[in-house]
C-alpha cells in the first residue's frame, strides 16, 4: 500500500495518490529524465521500438523508483533503499508482475537509472528499450 515518503521527505508524508502534482497516482512512468542525455528509459521512444517488451517496464510503483518496498519490506514501515526490494510493475507487453529492484548501496544509483547490462537477470526487468 502506498505510504508516501515518510521519513525521507517532510512534504511527501501522505500516500502519494493524494498529491495533485503527482497526478493523484502511486505509479510512475519509465520516462523519468534524470540524466543528460536521457537514454536509459522510454522517454520519447515508441513502444513498437522496444526490443524486449516482456522485460522492459512501463509503469511502476513509486517505491520501485527509490528501491524500497511497500510489500513485505525488510525495513518495515521505514522507506530505506535496499537491494531486491519488491515492487509491482507493468511491462511494455501489457503483463504485470512483482519484481526485485536492483540497488547497489555503494553507488546509490536509483533502480530506474541503471543501464540494462548492470541489472542482474534475476531482477526480471530492464529500463532501456534495447
């Protein structure tokens, strides 16, 4: 269940679906543009150009974005990033699944920002359309 970002941020303390500036949603799109150039997501990519639609995520719970879980979390109610945090995602081909978010605490990169070749196959997803 969406529990916002309590303990991480003083603004986002309520469930994320209660915020207008998040479009009243608990999910985000695989088009987050946090790097220049943005090549590791689906920003400005036609879905028909995605080579692996069964592995490329399209929408994910916000908790996936920061590598914590709203489901059987290893940190309880605390929003602390950890490797293999479980999140619900939908994929380009239309199926949905729980996945394990890849997170390497030594570099602190968010799960949505890793290049495909750095995400272990056991996580069950990739970010980029390649």
